């Protein structure tokens, strides 16, 4: 059963061969992408800010025991600002 690609035969059991697709790549791999870490951290920090605003507006609908989520958003914003400061001076930004 060939699907149109190169195949190699490998031993499955003594004396039996199986038709397996050739694992070698046909083309060279593309160069790796350089991530824009500063943009990524800035977008995630912005999402934490949006989540905090939503919790501040609709937080009264949450039970008293679940109001700690506001502090999770504050921690996310604080860590995001640290990340923005770090990646602004980092070689990972474009």
C-alpha cells in the first residue's frame, strides 16, 4: 500500500517486512521563527487588565469567597509589567 511517497521496508517480525513511509524529510526545514516576546507579553498584560476591569464592574455578582480573582488579575498585571520592562531591553524583541 503506497500512498505516492517514498517507502522503506522494515522488519516487523522475523521474516516479515512492512511498508513504512520514509522518515527522511524531502525538503529542507524552514528557518525558525523569531518570536516577538515584547508584543506577546504586552498583549497578555492587556488581557489581564481587561479581566480586572470586568471583575471590578461585575465583581459584586461573585460570591464573597471568589473575590480573590481580582488579586490574581493584579498579580498578572504586575508580572506583565515586569516582563515588558525585561523584554524592552532584551535581544528577543524585533
